[in-house]
C-alpha cells in the first residue's frame, strides 16, 4: 500500500492527538457560538476555530494532533477541555492522555460543564461571566467584556483586581468598596478551607497579603461577609454610565459563580446596554 508523506504527517500518532481530533470533529460550530457557513470537509470545528476558542495557536494544535507535541501544560489541557465543551469524565481522560493527573478534590474546580456553556450561549444579549471559587474569571461573553473591559494575567482574578488594580469601571463609594473587599476576603477564606491542596490559591492569598495592607488586615480580622445582589453603576468610556443590577448565581456541585448584569426595562441603562450590544464587538476589535 502506498501512503504519501503528507498523509502520514496528517495522522494523529498518539492517543492524545487521536482524542483531540475526534472531539474536534464532533463539535458543531453553531454549538459553540460560531458560524457554520462556508464549505467544510467535516461538520466539526476547524483547527483555526478551536485555536480561537481555546486561545492556543493553531500550529500547536496541529502538533498535538500529529503527535509532534506530547506534553501540554495543565493550562493548555484545561483550555482545550473548555473549548471542546468536554464532560467531567472526558476532561479527566484528556488530562490522563496528556500525562497529567486530573485536578484533585482538594483543588479549586475550574471545569465549565456543557450545560453552563449552553446557558451562556442563550444569553448573548446579557453581560455574563463565569468565575471559579477563587474568583478567577474562566469565561466571559463578548458583551461582558465590552462592558467591563478585557482583563489579562493577574487581573483575571477579581479579588486581585479590586485590591491591587486602581483601574475599575464600577463606580464605588468608600463604603461600598470596603463592603465588597470584606466580602471577597471572607469568600476567599471559605474557599481556602474547602480546597486546602490548591497551590495557586495559596500563592494568590500570600501575594495579596504581602502587597495589600487592606487585604492583610481583613484576613487577620476574620472579617465576615458575602456577595449579594446589588445595583451597580459602570462608567463606560464609549456609552457613558450604565446603572445595572448585578446578580451572582452559584452552580451546584462545581462551586462556579456566574455573574450576570441586567437592566431594568425602560431605563437609560437599558438603552445604553442595547447600544453597547451593537457596538461592543467593534470596540473590542478596534
């Protein structure tokens, strides 16, 4: 049998590569918020589309599928599992195929279930973001990003941002800022008790205590508090001030938090949110 070099190079040569190719081929673009237009050799995702969803280069995905890259990091495996919308069991299997132990019960869960993904898909006109129990932003839809800004690195953690980054579009009084910080510290203390084996969480707390006197004082005082639904005013640089209701929903069994912003119908905030939903993508790409 004659097999061309191109055919050999295009074949997955590891179980990891084969599994990634299988899952990619079985994820419909419209199921992950992408257009299914244009001619396709298969019904599933193109590598470029998976690259866009996971924030990983298409070249690296090719090398994983072809077996030329065999040791992806935990962050890459987590990003691929999220982009492919794997179930908990599938995600754990992907970790093992990559030569990594699945996240242990003592670490903060970061898996976003397919059901949560589908719920977000249906809320395209509503700013929504998903956070883990340590307040790391795992996923945000485009309207949330247009409303609150695009965060990177340490600023993806809401507690870090509220203690160490002076830039914030949410308008606060001294009292409201203090109440939010006390609630965040109390929540983080609860999370630390639930997930004692999470090294990233321990590192986050240690750095916050070392860099923020306010955080350290609240941590030492064992302050109590909890996030509550509330009305917030966001000063947006393009559409102006939006007064919106902010609700934080908990996902049973995963400790995920879903933050949702909505506007009271007939208000100026509703009009400005509708405007932002139209121009938000252009603002982000611009």
